[in-house]
C-alpha cells in the first residue's frame, strides 16, 4: 500500500531527470509501467476495504439479531 504514495514521487523524480537529460523523452514509458502497477495496487486496496466493510456490516447484523 505504500506504493500508492511512492509511485507518484518516483514518477516525478523520473520526469525531472528526463527534463535534465538531452535527447528524446523517455519518462512516459516508465509512467506506463508504474501507472499500471499503481492502478493494480489501488484496486487491491479498494477490494480489501470493501471486504473489511462487508465483514463489519455482517458482524453488526449478527450482533443486532442476537439482541432480539
């Protein structure tokens, strides 16, 4: 999950390095790979949050039915 924070920092660093080096631009190729990995990490984190929320809701439902 820390990649969600470090990915954009790495891309910014690569963009600055690309600006300082002569020749054709190359940072967008790194952005393609890192962006794909970032999206996959984000989807995994969202899936985990939905699963934890669903389990919390199920636990609340079971707890409320036990009171009756």
